[in-house]
């Protein structure tokens, strides 16, 4: 039997779209170190081992032919549905066929023991729940973004995929075959029967170990207990509990436990526009994104993640003279600073959207807003978590002193354009936040600070924004000084408590944004034609901005509009309640998936809208 005989090749002339599942047709599983995307077809289309930003093992979401995948499904036509085991990140994919019903339970056990954590076990348990069905499995890893060749050897009866940088062992409760490169299996299950596949990272002290049906059940129950135990700490009891908790579980999946890092997304190069070149690698720790995640999780009562992120900052993001400020805008999950961007011409990109990029050139940008997000998260952690240490306060003082010296200079801004620096209003706003929150913290705790200097700088920023950021002609606050472009980032002005949410200037701005950047509750971050950002092509609406808009409406007292906009946004989630970065013109999810930015904004919007509705 040949592997190609088991899985028929794509017919000649088959369209690109027929070879790819939409981004939204996936669920995410993970072990707080790495993650995998599982499609509604039962195929794992994306997996990096042994951490989020490691080279891919399965990347068929970026190249259906060359990327590699782990297929598992009935070998007959079947309808599928997918859901999460309640209150967990265990993913269930169900198949409805003529002769029976089956489901795949996909999960990655959460292991505290350091030796077992190095195993990075991915478990796939398939169960026939009604009737009887034939199944097919095919494991086709393509290591190093499909650039590293591999071989298969057998150890303890298990096939071991070996490449130069990584070895993975496949254990199975059903017989498998291989051709030296790929592994496959054809088997049949009757009602009540199950089969288990486990893919383990092996090497050093970790050796292949069978994953019997009984052990898979134990690990399943332990993983369910872990996620339910974690979620039980949530204090949210509002109207949208299911969506808020799914967002919280997703944010938790994006944490890297060994260092306390939080990644912006688990994927790279999923396009913001199909066929376009806005394809970026988001598998890193953006200071801004992670700080906003801390805020969202603290609001729900989760303090452990905030404490871990503070540890990451202390150990890896300590101030240095990099030429672009004391902090980089992003770091690797292990704290590394070198994230050089390169293209992978060997991969065609999702639906042919090239280039595929790894690394991120934006690491060298100056983005002044990160200091506001960071200091705000530290302020909230001190308020809702535990008092910060004297060493942390010394770091805050150093950062705020630097902001006082450097706030009034052009930068690249929150959206990371590649067309040069400008005097962005949002960057000034968040510099104001950095100083204002540090002053609040100093006064509440009685901590030493140069309050006179900080106060003077804070007031100077406020006056400059009100003078130069406001356009009497547009009757709105603008993207940057000297321009005429509107930008959804100014929605943060009332959210950050810079301006009253009912101030006439703000209400006028809110109306202008609604007229120019909002389409059926969906918000574009700006018009790239009116304000070129150095990258070709258009983009969809930005989901974090849509949730900011909801929150701004609710704070302005426009509760009916806010609730309608929020409910509409919920209809754009995928079948599991997950969101990518953007939403396309026909409602499709675009960009890296799932996106932390979107889910943290959903939590904040739901929390504030629910409170406003009473």
C-alpha cells in the first residue's frame, strides 16, 4: 500500500481555494508552550514544536502541497461539526456519515513536570459513537517550514520522524505503515470503540512511550480538570459569559508558561487580504498586546498571568540603550531580541498569498505607545493583583523619565506602517497614559517620584493633543499632526480616561469615525489610500477597533447602539467563538488566527457594556 494511494492527489486543474480550508474553519489547541490549528475536516494544518515561534512541523495552512499535515477522518463522506469540550481548550470534531457518527478529541496535556513538559505531547483520540465507520490517518510532517528533510526509524515499535533539528515519535493503538517519509493507517471502528494517536517530541532524556487507550483517557480527564480549574477563577458573571470565557481561554492558550510571555497570535503570514502581501509573523511578545492581555485577564480575576508577565519583564525586557527607546516593541517568547525578518519562497502562502514571512522587521521600530500600555498594566496589577516591588518601581520611574524626555518625536505608531515616522496622536496619548498612571501609583502607594516634572510633561502632552490633534475643519481628532486622516486608534481617548466620553469634541469625533470608518458595526483602522502606510493593497476591518467602538459608544451613553454593534460583532466569530485580526468584505476571518488583540478587546467591551446596561 502506498501513501499516495491512501490519500488521492489533488486533481489537475483544481483551484487554489479548493485546497485550503478558510482560516475560520479551525480550532486551537495548545499546552502553554506551543499550539496547533485543527480544521473542521479533522486535519492539523499548523503546528510548531516545541514553542510558538519554532519552525513549523505542519504548515498546510500556508502551503497545501508542501507544508505538511496530520490528517484523521472517516474514509467516507461525512458532515462535520466542531466544538470545545465545555469550559476547556479540548477540541471535539464530530463526523456524521451514513453508517455512523464519530468524533476526534484533540488536546495537548498541560504538564508541570519539567521533564514531561519537554515531551510536548499532542493527542488525537477518535471514537465511534454510533454505528461503524472506516477511518484514515496520514501523518506527513515537513520540518523547518518544509525545508528540512527527514527520515523514519522505528524505536520500541513506534515510527520516529527524524530531522536535523527535531525528532517526533508517533504512537498509535492501531497498526500504521510508512514509506520512509510519511505514516498512514486505515482502520475501522465499531460503536464504543476508540483509537489513539500521540505525537511526542523525543530526544535527550525523552524517549518514545506508548499512549494506550487507558492512558489517553487519564490525560483527557486531567486536561479537562486543568482548564476547568483555571476558568473557575473568573469573576465575570455578565450577559456574555460564554463569549468572554472563550476569549479568556484563548488568551491563556497564547501564554508561554516557561517565561510568562504572551504571544500576539500563534501563526505567521495568514493574510490580511487574500492574495495580498500584508502577511506578518505574530508569534512574538508585543509589549503592547501582552500588557493589554494583562488588563483583560485582571478584569476577570486572573492574577497569575499578570504576575508571570511581570516576571518576563524583569528577566528579559529590562531597559537598555537600543537606539529606539529603552524597550523593544517585541521579544521572542524566550526573551531574545533578534527577530530578523526573512521570506520563505518555498511556501506559496495561504490561498496563494505570498510572501510567507518569519521574524518581524517591525522589531526595530520606535513605537512610543508601548510605554503607556505597559505602565497602565503595571498600575492595574498593583491595584488588583499585588503591590509591585521596589525594583519594579525603579524600572517604572526610569521608563517614565525616558518618556518625559522623548514623547515629542515622530514614531511608527501602533499600526507599524512601513512608510516612515509621523507625529501620531495615539502615541502621544499613550505617553500621557504612562505618566498619568505612574503618578497615580506613586500617590496611592506613597512612592518616591519626580511628581513636579511628570505633572508638567503630562500637562504639556494634553495641551498639545488638544491643540494640534484636533481638526476644526474635520471636527474630529486626527491620526497624526498636520494631516487630515481619521484613525480608529483615537477611540482609546475616552477609554484611557484622557477625555470625557461625553465631551463635545469627542462626540463629534465619534460621529466622524462612524460616518467614515464604520460599516455595519465593523471598523476600519484607517483608510490606507488616504494615508499610505508603505504596504500595497487593501485590508479588512480591524476587530479590536470594532470592540473599541462598542466600548466608546457605551461610555458615551449610546447603549442601544453599543449593544447592537456588540451583538453584530459576535456574529462574525467563527463556530468556536474565535476571531482573527480582521474581517473581510464578505465576513470572512483574515489575518493571523486567533488574535489576542481581538479577544482582549472583546472582554473589555463586554465588561464595560454589561456594567453600563446594569
